[in-house]
């Protein structure tokens, strides 16, 4: 049988292709995640789940920016107690790995949610230590190497599935935080979450988002995300990186592989067309053939050698 | 597609130019907007009430550079909107979602509550092109029967059936009651419906028994309006992007959720 050149494996995960649904997009129900897998995603990440249910912020929670979206949803989620049923449901329908995104307000909360998610059947856990718009969690954890280490160590101690840490770009040295996460036990790093941002309406002279500050995603952040992947790869060339930020075509994905990513996450581009996963996969495959390369792995970090 | 979505999704501030009182709880707001004035029946817009909320609203009319939405007081955001006056500034995104398909022949529309608004838009568009247009409208009481005069001008007298729960106008029953006998008496080439989901479910059951075509506009809690956040899922469908109009074949796929459950603000499954 011919080897599938798109197949990637890293941190103990086996993916049919290197495209992953990013957390926050269509990530509640098994039916919606299954739809994304059927549209071609190699793996899917759920919405970030915490200990207690959260209703999130009032609208507007999303506003269009010049080349992307600003969102401040406010981590709406049903709480892990309820969500374990959905994870169980996912495991019966999904034909691709399920990554459960986890957040908490303390190392103990992160560990508690991660443990329940893993027991319920999550194939991997991704720690949201990078949400830019909810206080005392997310980026407030991921911007401090000491707190980050504590969280990652606590989670690592209670799960035996792969542990992915999703990093924030809102830091002065992302590689330093990547190193802290890996030293504490992270098996892979996702780079990056959204960039902290504001949108103002001139007619009403008000910020548009109900939460005022939100996270910028889409094409606008791509070069920044790419630089983050680049910096982490330079610091940690042996650690698997999942690139995330503004990917909306196969060439965007290839740029991330060349910068050092082993796989990519796609979020905002799903708004335009969920066919994005298949489109990226087809494009990457044809690129590999044109360059006479046998696998995505051969591309990873290639730009650093030239 | 993506360029269109980007344009439609860009927030535009505009001024409420006219407010009409339709019933004790429903007002119609007329706004100038260069994109929403080209909306098709069934599409919706996101209305930003600055400092308060942003809510999805079905479009009731779109022409001459203006778009109209009919709004019932159901919560904080709609209460604030009802307190606003002409001249106030609001924000608009859209139009979003699909639209009712344009059918010919003999058409039946069934509307409950403010669900009548998008059907009035559709009826106005179809009236010139169809053989016969019939409308069944239901409300709790006479005061809440919306657009009876407008619909009377579109359908002929015999083709407009009204029902009220308290019997203050038309037949005293639910809107679904006269439906079965009407469908057994007359042939219809297409049935359109919009209204409370329990009503839509009942109508779906009635049309399914008779193997009749149906298009229903559904409502769900919405945040982004563009198919990203997943708040408005019914089964595998995003109401904001794959809907809000669904065919009988699609409704069959989601019949376990239709009229039964939806996602709450925290993403958990709650009763409709």
C-alpha cells in the first residue's frame, strides 16, 4: 500500500493529515466536530472547557477587523461535569483524534478538568494558557513562566494522554515560555492563540466588543504567528509545534511547516468555507509532489537550513 | 464568497429612520443600509444596540435602500430597543444566512407570532408569480395578529385564515389546527413556515404524513452570525450559515432536536 504523504505523527498522536480544527470554532457538539472531520480535518480541538459552566460575554462577541476577526466570547462552556458526556459521544462518532481544550483558574482546576477529559476519552489535552480576554486564566497563566510551569506539571502528573500547551503571542519572548512548558512536561506546543486587540466605532465613539478587549485572528496575525513558530523552533528544534494563526490556504500551511510546525490549526478561515481543510490538504499534497518530497515531515523547519 | 462575507460582516452604523407600532409588543424599525436593503426573504441581520447587546433579527422588508425588522420584546436587548426613538444610532451586520426558495404554483404560508414577519416579505415577493397564495396566521390574541391588513391585500379573503388562542379573532385554536383539513382539501406545491419551534415541529409532522414539501425558518441562540462560534447548531447544521431556512429533508435529519433541545449560552443542551 502506498504511504500517505500527508500523514503526520507527533507527541504520540497519529493524524491522517496535518490540518486540525482550532479551539473555539464549532467546538461544542459531537455533530459539529464530526462535520469538520468529514470536511477533511485530521484532528479537532473542542471549545475550552473549565470546571464550572460559563455563559460567556454578552454580544457583540465578534467584530470584523481589516484582515481578520476580533472576538471576546468569554470562554462559554458547559463545564467538564456535563461535557464528559459529549466527549463520550464524540468518541463514538469521530474518525479522527479528539483534543479537548482545557482552562482553569488554578493549577488544580486545570489538572482536575484535564483528568476528567482524559478519562472520558480525549486523545490529547490542549491547555488554554493564552486566552487574551478572561481574567485570572488563559494568558494570565501563560505569560508567567513560573505559573505556567506549575500548571503544566500539575496536569502532566494526572493524565497519560499527550499534553499540548497553546501559547500566547502577547509575550516578549515566546520561546522562553515554550521552554518552560516543555520542561514542565508538555509533549507539544500550539503557537499561537489570538493577539490582544481593540476595535472602536467612530459614530458611537464606543468600543465594539462588549468586553472591550478581544483576540485578533485571521490573515492579520499570520506573519506574527509564523515568527512565533520560528522562534520556538530555533529554541526547541525537537519539540513538535502546531502552527496556528491566519491559515487560509495550502501555501500558508506550507509556510508554517517550513518555519518549524509539524501540523497546523485552522479557525477563522472556517467562516469562509469549511472546505478549507480539504483545500489545504490537496494543495500541500501537490506541493510535496512538485518538490519531490515524500512527506510533510520533510518540510518541517526546512527554512531554517537555508 | 469570502469577499462577500467580509463586506456583509463589516459592522455599519446607521440611523433608525422610522419606527412603527405593529402590536402592543411588536415594533417595526426601518434602517438605511446598502447591503441589507438587498436581502432576500428568509435572511437575517445582526443589530447592534450600542452598549447593550447585538441580536439576530429576521428581515421583514428590504427595498429602496432601506431594511425593516419587526421586533417583539423578549428580553433586555429588545426592551432597550423598544425604548429607542427614530434618529437613534444602531449597528448592522448582514444580511446573513440562506433564503426561502422561490416556488411557483399553489403556495401555503403558515406563521406564528413574529414568525409572520419574514413570511410577509416572502409573500410580497411571491404574490406576482404564483397561481394562488394562502396564509394561515396564528397569535395568542387579536392584538398580536401581525400584518393582517398587509396579508389581506396579498392573499384573497378566503385564503387568509387567522387563529387566536383566546378566540378574540378568527378561529379559536392553535395555528396548526386548521392546517390538516386545509391540506386534505387543497393541493399545495410548497409550504413555508416560521414561528415558535414547537409550532414548526407540529407543522413538519403534518406535512411529513402527507409527503408535502416544506421550508421552515428556525431560530437559535446566535453570537457570531457567520458560522464560526457554534452557538446555533441544530444537529450538524449551523442555523446562521446553513439556515435559517431548512428543507423537509434537512428537518428529517435533525428531528430528534427539532422542538426539543438547543444549545444554551454555556453550550449545554437545554429544552427549546
